[in-house]
């Protein structure tokens, strides 16, 4: 982390230069005079600045342990897919770490999760002009297998769903190669991925509707290299499920050339992954800092504990876990007072179905009305840039004006964005149960260059960016846990 002490004076000067404190008029306060509102906002701002100064000064003076936590997790439990032995190791480690930090009520809450199994390594061969050559391909997470002995079929190369629709008659009986690229030049990698998510994750359904026998997709990455990024396939259940694989950017380029050179080129593919999810017992890991005056009101700080089986899951889950644990440690070690309870939830099965958070919400249904917000850690080990706020049903919305006001304290670190947006899939169950979600985001364009690939390793994480993420989460959690800052 950059060794910067956040002073109230510096923050006040920066705020004045930027035009003053954000407008908080979105939060209705009936029967309160303008003068009273100004006093209330001023007091809230001063308290938020004091908490930020305390937390960042503590991190500056004592360092943070997020990088050490991430190293431990990635070395002990790489490839910790839900239901695996590595996932069990990760849950045991998280439980020990919560006890060591000093969290209260540490426990493991069981989850029966539908787990996909990859099976034996994939066999793929490209047949071009009568010659066979190996093709590097990985089954998409959740894919169905091929029939025993594999399948062979010609390949149809398309670059969009519109082109696939135009060539629907040709696609029948073929493998459809959906060669859709992650758009370069988009600053936020998650925004770039959102543009092609339906093609990547739903491509198998689109191909099945036109009678295809299988689908191939290009790995989402800005970099042209030989590394495959594993993508989750999502079947609607409305059409036959067909096998789905992903290939590296350079393999995709070569496959596109092969289809041009030989329009009759074909693919042989054999997948032995599980035809249906296998139910396995796994665990969420939960611990909390009890609130001093409003312990029944709960602020959730959450991250997925599981990871893709490929690589170490450093940016893909591990950094978010380390951020949450370090944020809790900083709050306790710095003596920051929390009026509401902060509950850290490290949930399982975030990669595949999001079952872990669904079970958490169901198991805690009697207290969901007292959940103030879910703070979602999804930035990986990249430098945070802001937050996306997701609103549930009417009556339990976030007070966006208040959130923007206390987040603006982080402007010296380049963190100011608070906008409405959809959470990633694994957090949507919290919205369905009526709990607002504030999702910490990174503007890094690199996220999908490394995530869900062999490159997703501890060495790919910048400890300074990781440490900043921990302190930012600690501050935001403290703000939500203080009713003088967030009502």
C-alpha cells in the first residue's frame, strides 16, 4: 500500500477543490431544517474522516497482513473448487484465521452444493485437409460430457450470435465456434466481460437451438497468448445441453484460419466431465465483530472462498477473502468502534451456482430484515476504483446519497465512484432476499487476463493494491456500522 497518511485537512482541501461534499438530498429527512441538515452532514463527514484517518494511519504504521494471508491460502488450497479436498482445506484455514484475528461466533455453516467434476483431461483433435493435430481445449465449467468415445463433427466459425442466426441451417450437426473477442480499450474489464457474457456463458444454448452438437468459445482476454481462461457455461434447460469447451486466444486465431482454409475442417472431442452435478457437503465460514449498541443490526462483508480448479485462485476469490479478513483484523486492531455487528461471510460454491450465499440467506431468514447491506468483495487483487450499488425491493434500498458522501472521503486514493449497477451472479441471491448489495469494483483492464487461468497465481498480485483494498473495505464496513454516518 502507498504510505500515505490520510489527514482531515488534506481531505477537506481536496473536497473543496472538487466542489464540496456530495449532495445527500436523496435521503429524505422530513421536518428537519436546512441548518440542521448541514450540521448533521458536517458531523457525519467529520466522523467518517476520523475513522478513515484512524484506519489508514494504523495500516501505515503497522502494515497489513493481507498479502501473507493470500500466500497462505493459495499455497495451501490452490484449485479449491467447491466440494473438493482443497475446498475443505480452505474452510479449515479460514476458520483458524478468524479465530486468530479475534472474531466472535466463528463457525462453519454446512452447504449441500451441486458440484461439477471435470473428470479426465479433455481430448480434442483438429482435422484439417485430412490431417489430425492436437487442439488445446478445456471443458467449460458445468459442461455436459460427450458420449463415450467422443464425437466428431465439422466446425462452423461465426463471430456473433447474429451471424449464427443467419447460418442456422448450416450449423445443424456441427460444432459452432463462437469467436467473440473481449473488446480492447474498455478500462473496466468487468464491463468488457459484461458485453459478451451472454455469448460466452449462454453460447451453448444458442448453438443447441440451431441443432449444433457442441460449442467452442474464445477465452476472454485482451492478451493473445496460449493460456486458456475457464468460462462457466449456463444452460437454460429449455433446449438440449451440448458439450462446451474454451480455447486460448492463439488457438482461437489458428482455428479461425483453419476454418477459412478448409471449410470442411472438423473437430474430434471427448469430455468425461459429470453429466449432472454431484451433491457434496461443503461449508460457509462465518465470524463477526459484535456491535456495541445495535448488535442486532448486521452489516455483511462477503467473498467467495472457492476458486476455479485452474491456477491458484489468487485474483479469483483469494484476494477478496484476504481483503475481508484483513479488513476485520484492522478494525479490531485499530480499536475502531462499530455500533452495528459486522459479519464476515466467506461462502462456498461461488464459482458455479452461488449456492453458498443462497443457503446463508435461507439459514438466516429470521434476521434478514435486520441486515443493513452486503458489501461484496469482487475486485480481486487489483486497485479498487469505486462501488456498484444494487437495490432490492422497495423499502430496503440503500441511501445512495449517504453512501456517496462517505465514499467521497476516499477521493485522495482515486476511489469515488458510486453508481447503480447489477451485482455479479453469485451475489444476486442477497438482492432476492431484500438485502442491498454494494460491490467493490476495480477499474483494472487486466482482471480477465489472469483470472480463471494458470496465470491466476499469488505472484500476479500487487501487495500494495491488495493492501489498499483491505483498508477501503474496513473503512466502508465501519461507515455502514455507524448510524451517525449511515442511518
